[in-house]
C-alpha cells in the first residue's frame, strides 16, 4: 500500500506531518515531531489488531510530557552524570534537565524538534533528518542526524539512525517507544514474558548514574537470559522496577538478536535485534495515572516497557565503557529491528 501522509498537528503555526506505513498485516504511524512512532497496529492470534505502543492523541500532550513516548532521543540518549564531559582536554557543560544530570539530550533534545521528512515509497520507508547546531544543549559540533523507519512484508520494523559531525563530539541516539503487546489500553505488562541476552549489567547509584562497575547477573533478578514473567521479576527487584542497562551478548557493530517480549494472552511476540552494545530496560515505573494517553487511557505504573538500544549510559565519563565519540569523516550508525510474530 502507498504511504499515507496526513497532518498530525501544528506547532507554533508550523504543520507537523504524519505518515502511515502498512505491510505484512502491520500498520505503523509516525510523526515528524521527535521523529516519533505514535501508533503500531499488530494482530494477535485471533487476527484482531491492537495498538501496542503508548502515546498521545495531540502534539500538546507530547510537549507537556517527559515520558519520551515513541521519540528519537539525542544528541545523547540516557544519562550523563553531572551534565558534563571532557573531550580532547576540553570540558563541556551540558543543559541540565534531571538535576544535576542530563537525560536524553537535555530540555530541548531531539524529541522536541520537528524533523524534515522524506518518503521512500519503493522501500515503504520514511527518513527523518535534523541538523543540530554547534553548541546545541552544550554539545560541540554541528551534527546532522537521520532516523529511518522501514516496514516490511516480513513483519519487521527496521529502524536505522545515523549522524555525522564537523567537530569531535559524542553521540548516542536512542529510540524510546513503550511497548505493551496486550495493547496500550490493556493495563500493565506484568503478564508479559521478557528475555534479554545479556550476562552483565552496569549498576547505578541513587541518581541512576552508572558507578562504572560491570556486574554479572548470575543469581540475581537481573538474569533474564532464560526468560522471566515480568510480575515475578518486578516483585523480585522491587521499587520502581527495571531502569538499567544490560551489556549485550555478541559483537557490537553487528546486528544480532538480543531480546524477546511475549504476551501469552494475545499470542503477540516481539523479537528485538540491534548492533549496539547495550540495552536499557525500563519498565515504566515512573508512569502514573496522571498520564492520560490515547483515547483517554490512563497509563499507570508498568503500563509499558521501553527497550532502548544504546551505548552505555554515562559512557563519556567512564573510560572503560564503549566509546560514544564521533569525529569528522566518520558516520555514527545505529540499527534496531523489531520482528512481530504470533503464537
């Protein structure tokens, strides 16, 4: 089917386009605001499709929220401790939005911008492009970033992010959809089953900044390698659930399977592959019923799960973590694939 273009909303008098991709029984809706995934229709074993991503109906609600529903986050996704880093002997102070740290690129990160969009009908894809100027949110270098969504007849949503720079800088662009395979309005995801192929995590302090330790998951609630029912895992870890980075198995830079999310009730299954070294598993512990999403649905705690493929959080300040440095003449590349099946 041809890609459908529509007016999603307006912002300060500027139109914000939306795009609908259909293939393989799936339907994906995107918007230029935040290069964002706002709707994903996936059939269950009964053939009935449900929208499996959390989000809002209006742009104003996205602007008022700090949940990053469906957004492309950057220039650096996740947290940088102290909102500062050093590069080539120069200390850069960043815009603070989670005092004293920076989260997901700052208060005016990539999720807040209207990206340019190019439709690729033959590939059933949309590519969004954003130019981030030198000094944007404190980062050095003019950065040109792209996020490309492609939906295939094989049930795969392919997301590719790239960036180039004219000065040495750091980059970690992250996709931030929240998934609930029962449907965004089905309640919490405690009945889901999650598998993560990672034998180590990077523990954090009270401020959610990594300590620099790399800790094995053996014998802990963080061992998700065999698959766990989320109700059991959340009860075991306690508090707000997971908001932690897993060190993924397999060579970074190569696309490989890293996680599986399953919903036994509907038969929906989502398989994640990435070329990144880390995966942030965030179980939505800071959501609350004050957040009213699509169709007036309150999104309470654990209403959705974010699986953020990434460099490790805090890596610009922790030398033994995978580097996030990008130099002129290089291209940052980040690929993730989401394959949907039913059982």
